[in-house]
């Protein structure tokens, strides 16, 4: 809930090491975060607070995640 961005390096490392579906959780605070996580081919992302406070539009997030 700090809205400081997601730990992209951690998710990149985890996705290289493990053959599992990874859902990013925590720090996702912008559409740029959603796009970066999509580029890592993660299973999903929780946008919680960013959606709640209006920092991320759900429709745009879904489009960026395609």
C-alpha cells in the first residue's frame, strides 16, 4: 500500500527460477508497473490500493495486461 512501484527484479528472478504461476502482489501503483509485469509473462497482478485510490483505471489495466 506504499504506492512505490513493484519489485520487478524480484519477479523477474522468481519467474526464471520457478516454473509456477506467479501473481505479483504489492507495490503495483501504475499502468507502467502492469505493463512491466506483463512483459515478464506473469500469471497476474494485484492492483489493490492503486485501483481503490484511482491511480489505475481497471479497463486500462486489463488492456495493458493482454
